């Protein structure tokens, strides 16, 4: 019998047990959404939500907020609640 050692016991990886984090926030990209950037961000939306400060319409699941919107902070907060 060995003292102080556990032998023959396998423990699952902590990463395997960890739940995926929920989409609770998103990066806000303050730039003109180019087709390449939109394609990249659409891939990211499998894991996180992504938003742009833009006047241009965006296809879901991307989100856009007009930068000159008077209630911009409130709109972003509402968007976060919808995630």
C-alpha cells in the first residue's frame, strides 16, 4: 500500500466538466463592417454575440447600433438583455 498517493484513479479533465459560458456580453466593433469582417464575426457568433456601431443594416445574429443614437447606452443594455 502506498502512503499519500492515489494510484489507478482517473479524474475527468476540468475543461470537460466546465459548462460553456453563456452569451452575456459582446464586443462592440467601432468600425465600418466590411464583408470580410462580417464573415469573421459571423463565425464568432457561435460562441459570443457581436455588435457594431454602425448605421448599416446587419443580418442576424450580428447586431448594429447607430453611433449617434441619443439613447445608445440604453439600447446596448437592452441588447445585452436579449442575448
